[in-house]
């Protein structure tokens, strides 16, 4: 096998990306696998890291973290979250360690940390898997860790109790996903549905059919805050107990919404009238201040440390390792499907053109590049 490879590199924050021909192919350490990059997808975070240097460990830096590839070799103890040692030729996908030399799928070979790497279920192609990894892992961290929704297999569906219809019968609680057509949002919608919740989402007209097909109620994000909140209250009868802001643009709106939910409960006359119903909120925006209210718990998602060996990444890595077998089953059973994606350009060089298409914002869905042949 060659000792060097082709990869995209950036010399300093904001510098133009280059194609480099002589990057050293890394060797897998303990708990790692070396993967041949077959497909990669572009993420909004790639531009943020390239422009600001956020989460970049050293320069030159290779952006890219959404991976779909084939295992070339495995280090010692490289066991998948499904409990089997990774083997040469196995198809894998997921989010690689960010900003760390040797870990980017925007090169021909890269490392993955086995405990947070997802084996590709037989149902999925590698191209589909590469369009899914970052969105799905981010959504699972948001839904299960930050919102505290029980994993679909283990515990009963969260319920809401009201006497408003006279019977005081438990009913399913509602989750609101802001930005259900984004990659993270579409995965979150499906995980919340799989957990037994009703889901309402905001999206554009062009994306509504994708979500409605899955039984999700859609509201246009172009409505003003008051109209949007009133639509949410009508659709959910005020039973919103989980809010997932997938696009991270709605912290103010959520602050207003929980106030309306609390006032609605006071007039509802149900079991919750004496206690303001608690709403759990999570967001992909880890930089903006979180809304504060007595009936709100709020936690931002931080997938950034994925795979890292530092102690502060331990809780995240352990949580993801626990979610991956559930995600695998949901994908294999077709309960979670891949959102829209488009194959754009080819080869390591092709990543540059595809990245420009993604940055233009003109194409809905994920942009995926075929990096190498098998
Ligand atoms: N904190 C973390 O660890 C973490 C991890 C991953 C991603 N992120 C962040 O999460 C955000 C989403 O990432 P992504 O990859 O899912 O993005 P994406 O797939 O590129 O999202 C694009 C979609 O967002 C929808 N959208 C745009 N503006 C909207 C609005 N005002 N309200 C509702 N929907 C809107 C549009 O859907 P329509 O088709 O309906 O117009 C568009 O197609 C990004 O900011 C990313 O940086 C954070």
C-alpha cells in the first residue's frame, strides 16, 4: 500500500483549500480503524471550522467529517458498538474526530474511533450512509441525551395527562422540531417518532411533503413568531413537552412558546394545572444564549468532541456508543431513512466544487461526493 495520499488541506483560518498529493497515510492506534474514503458529505460545520479555526487541533487542517468508507485495517481492540471486532472490507459510516490530523474523509484514507463508528446496515448503500452520519449522531445526542427522551426500545412512551376531555386518559406528548427538513432535523423527527411521540415541525413548502409522508404536521418557518406559536398550540392542543431546534435559530421563539404553554396549562384545568408543565429544549446552536424559564430545561448539543480521548469527551462517547445499536436497528428496519441527498462531482478534487455548491445554499438536501473507487 502507498505511504502517501491525496487530501484537501487548508493552511490557516480562511485560506483557500488546496489539493495535496503527499499527506502521510495514518496508522490505526488502539481502538481505531483505517478507512478508505468512498463517499463523504459536506456539512455547514466544515465551513465554520475552515473559516474560524474552531475545534481545529493543528494546521494545515483537513475539513470534512461525514464519512462512508471501507475498513482497510484495524488497530488492537477496534470493536464496533455492536460488539464485534471491525474487519477488513467492512462498510462503516459516521462522524470522524473533528479538526484532528489523519481523521478527515476529505483524504483518500482516514482514521475512525471504533467505539463511535457505525457499521452500515445491509439496507443502506455507502452513499446513503455518508449522507446520514453526522445528522443522525447529532440528532441522537439531542433527542436522547439533551431532551432525555427514552430510547425507543427500553421504556414506555412519554405521556401527558389531562382531564380536559373528561376521561383523564394518558395521551402521547408532542415534540416540536424547528427545521425538520435539515439533515439534523429530519433525523430528529424520525427518532422522536420512533420513541412514540407526536411530532410537529417547521419547514418550507418545498420540504413539507417529505415530512408529511411520515405523518408529521408542518408549519411554515416563514410565519411570524406569534402566528407560528399559535399554529403549534392548535396542532398540539398545548401538549408540547419537547422542543428540538435543529437549525439553532429559534431560541427567542422557544422562550415565548414555553410561556404560552404554561398559561395554556393553567386554563386547561387538567392534572398539570397546578404545576407548570416542564418543557425540555435542545438546540444545535451551542454559541447563542439559551432561553431561561422556570418550566424549561435547556441544553445545547455538542457533538464536537466525538471520538476524542480527553476525559471531557467520555460522557459523549459512551452515550453515542449506547445509541448506535439502537440507530442500527432503526435503520435496518426502515424506521429511520436517509433524507434527500445529491451526488455532486468526483474524486478528492471534486470535493472543492461540491463544497461550493453546498455553500451556495441553492440545493436542498445533503451534497455527497464519491471520493475514491473501492
Ligand atoms: N452543535 C452540534 O454539535 C452540531 C452538530 C451538527 C450540526 N450542527 C449545526 O446544526 C445546524 C443544522 O445542520 P444541518 O447539517 O442539519 O443543516 P442543513 O441540512 O444544511 O440544513 C439546511 C435546511 O435547513 C432548513 N432551514 C433553513 N432555515 C430555516 C429556518 N429558519 N427554520 C427552519 N428550517 C430552516 C432548510 O429547509 P427547507 O428545505 O425547509 O427550507 C434547509 O434545507 C447547522 O447550523 C450546523 O452547523 C451543530
